[in-house]
C-alpha cells in the first residue's frame, strides 16, 4: 500500500513540475496578439502604435517563447500594421 501511495505522489509531483515549466513559457506569451481571445478576455482595445510595439517585442523574444510559425505570423502582422500606419499618415 505504501508503494502505491509513494508512486502516486511521485507521479503527481512530476506532472506538477511539467505543467509549471510549460506555464513559465506560456506566461510570457502575448495571447491577444496570437488571436486567442479566451486568454486575453477583459483587456481593452489596443491602439495601432501600441500594437506595433507589442508585435516588435514578441518578434524580439523569438523562439525562446514563440514557435517559428508564430514568429512568421507576427512578421506578417507587423507588415500589415506598418502598411496601415503609412496609409493613415498619408491621409493627414
């Protein structure tokens, strides 16, 4: 009986450690920029210049935090945002 309890405790502690390690990386991610609305509920809208800054920060974090696919998504998003910014500045 003691062995079963000890095995359960070991399994639970290992599982807890794995989820903690994953949370460390996930906590650095900008879920709103990734388009995952369930993770950024309750946030306010972001103006264009702030969003450009946030995308640049996400790109600078690189693959230590984001997958290569997510980095490519951010690069495309940055191009779109900069294009929109240029269009708005020309209209002034």
